[in-house]
């Protein structure tokens, strides 16, 4: 099985259905790769191989009887540590949660299992899922298989690193501020942040919390765009509490061929400056699309990036403010009150948003709804908007400074790393779906991804475009040394 580790989940399921590979055999193949490569990468931080092997044996018996549990029958996969999996810890990388062991599965985990997937482990995250890297005091640092001196991104960094190094067949991530798109970009894999609300996140929490966070979406990560479509169909649809009122019916892709699409495209923006080597990859992609007959507009924008940046920062920090203890909230409130009135730095924006009044949140939400209408109007003319997934390629590990104090440099000027999040927040704050797909490599041989943003509910259009790019432009390529 020389190439099977990097096969798509769809191909793996087909091979199993045709009895060309057994479920236990395939699981053991991935386990062997975990034993070989994970000590260096540290992407998979918890496993339950006996339970997975039991599932795989049952899946083999079902195949022998001519039965199938679903489109992922027998496919070995891992999930982000933040999802509850019975028998495996859920800590979110928070030291105080060490040893926390859920007694039930997250809803999405159950749906994947019911579709036939064999979940054998969990992948690393940053503490509180709150970093563009993936390290914490419990599990340590996850490294990028393209260059182990660099980050695989975050917060689903372990997910992308496991996929890129061929240690799992499929992954389940989550994304509130680039946590699927950032790692996919850094590791050269595919990912999809669904339209907000279509994939219920129950079980993607700590301490039994049931309320879903604003902006946050759970979604699939893979080595093939086709897998995104399959996995999204499995995990999407209302939770039990809503299922009596409505059912989800995502529309078919707007277009079938590249030349039928009309798209907008962004290369850079003063609100979040993009480094030249990432822009070069985006320009090369635009040149290919133009030659392929795609109608491209590089100037039209649904909303100003700076406006989205401001609203996103406020709503994002509002969405995660519940993570503060009473003591932390009181301390942050006192600090916010001491800020100068004209202090509009990224750190000041974060601090104010963490302790904002509900009246302030409502005002920002009103702006968000107006932006959603602007996006709606934009997509009456354009099918998609392409943009960088992230403004820089994978950077060296930065473990000694909090995100608010980190900077990146472009053209000799330094910018706050918090600004980088707006490339994900641009779509996320307005609830739009966005796929991430490989777009090329930098001169240093590091992956660069493209973000494919679509109208609300047009998830399959985003994924369709990613599939066309995969077929006609660039597919997943394994990092050197893991083939």
C-alpha cells in the first residue's frame, strides 16, 4: 500500500467497499505511521486503538455480509481534541481541565461514526483554542511536517499536521477565527468552514456547556475537496432540539465548470497586509483562472475590510468572553476603564470587547447584519470571492509571547499578528461559508492556500470550486519525507 496513506477518504471507502483493503488492515497502516512520524510531529495526542480496532473488525464483518454503514464505512480518522469522544480526554489544552473525560460523544462524532468512520484518536490544539499555533502545557508543541521548525497553524493545527503527514484519513475541526483555514493554508490541505449554524456544535465545549458560540463553526478537514463534501453532508443538519421545526437542504453548486464562474478576488488590503510571496501565489492562481475563462473582478468588495476588522474584533472577543473567570473579568474591566479614549490599538480593542456592555454588542451585531445584507447583494453579481487564507506562510514557533504582543514584518514594517485574523473574520463575522484549498508553494517550499468565500448556504459552491482547482490546478501534495 505505497500511496494509500495519502489517499482521499472517498478513495479509502471505495477500496474497502470493493474489498481491496480491509478495515482493520487500513487502521493498522495508519497506526504504524503514527508510531513512525508522530513522535516528531506531535499532532495526535490521544488514541484508543483497542476500541478503534473493535469498530474496524465489526466494519469488516459488515462488508463480508454485503452491508455498509455509510459513505465513510471503515475509514480511520481523528478529530480535534476539543470534540468530546467517549474514552478520550477533552481539555482544550487547558491545564485545569487535565484528566477531564467525557462520558458521551459530541453530536458530530456520533454522526461520523454512524456514517461508518472509525475514530481512533484526537489531535492537538492551543490552550482554549485561542492561538494561531498549536501548543499547550498538557500536550506540548505540534510541528509542521513541511518544516518542523515552523507552526502548523491553529487552532486545528494538529488536525492539519496529521492529514499532511499521512497519519489519518479525515479530520474534524472548528473555526471561529481561521482555525480550519489557517492550518489548512499552513499545511497544504483542504478545509471547510460551513455557513454559521448549519453544523450543530453540541459536544464541542468544556464542562457540559450547551450554548453555541457566536461566529464559531465546526467543519471537515481533508486531503481532497471531495471529502469535504462527503463529511459536510454527514455532520450538517439541525440538532434534535431544532429538528422538529426545519430540515437542512443545501443547494447544489451554482456552477459546474470553471469558465462558468464569475468571481471577485483579493490579493492584499491595508487592514491586514499580505506578504509578497503569498500575493505571488494568489496572482499566479488568478492568471490561471483568467486563462481558464473565469470572469474575474479584482476591485469589487462586499464591505470595506477595515469596517469588518473592527466589528469582527468586537464580536469575536464578545463570543469568547465567557471563558474569563469572575476575577479575570473584574481585572480586565478595571484595565479597560483606564485606557485612553483615543487608544485604538489591537490590544485595546480586545480588552474593551472582553468586558463590553450588551448594548455595545447589540450595536456591533446591527453592523454585522448590515454587512450580511451587503454580502447578499455582492453575491447577486459574483458567485464567489477568493482571498488569502492567511497573510503569511507558516512562521517559526513563537512560544514565549502572547498573541497580543506578537508582530509580523512585511516590507520592513511591523504589524500586529492580531490583524492577520481579519482574513478569516472577513467572511466569518458575516456567517459566510469558506473553503480552504492548496494554491501553491513559496520560494522556501512552504504551502499557501486560497480562501473560497461563498453566499450563506452555498457551501457546496465553495467546495465545488475547490474540487475544480484540485482537478485542474493544484491537488494535495505530501510534504517531503513522508511519502
